[in-house]
C-alpha cells in the first residue's frame, strides 16, 4: 500500500474549490496522469456519482471506476477500483489560516492487488512524483477559478 499526501494553499474560497473538485471529471485538467475521466451517471454530482478514469502511470495505461463516496462541507472522498488496484482519494478543504483562500490536503492511498503488489516499492517513488505534479497542476487550475 502506498500513501501520498500533499497540503497546499490556493486563492479560491473553500466552497468554490469543493464545487470544482467534487466533479471528478475535472481531473482531466489537474491530474497529470489522467487521460480521460467520463461521468457514468447523470444529474447533480452527489454521493454515489461515478466516473470512468483512464490514466497513464509510468507509461502503463490503467482504467478505474471512481465513486464519490463522501461529500461534506469540507471533505471529498473518491474511491477508485479495478481488478489490480484500489485508490482512496481524500480531499479536505478548509479556509487558509494564512489569509484569504483555501488550504487543501490531498491524500491518496493506493493499494495494489494480486501480482501487482510486487511493484509497491517502485510505485511509491512514482506516486510521490505524481503527487508533486498534481499539487502543481491543481494549484494552477484552482487559482484560475479565483481570477
């Protein structure tokens, strides 16, 4: 199991950030590994909404189905799964203690299953790099929302 966590500040207020990030289809804009992320259901985004995510990680394409498992005033939990992996992404958004804007904590817990488990040590390094790139991209995209 690999856990990657980042905490960073952005300009928009928490409500704006949460409204944007709860729609996981927007991952195409801020997740550097995501090639496509398509909503599988209709209506308002709510607990139970699902997305089909296609990502390329370390040159390997993978597809996961993500479900919005929790949505509160300050937390989004998305759970992705396929036959070889499970990912739990928890995004917490609170007012920034350093001034206007928001503080985001993004934690991804990735569990490889079956034969894929042997890649765990290598994947920790890969996911740390992806975590840094995601923080950079998400900061850029979210700060545009404040403009």
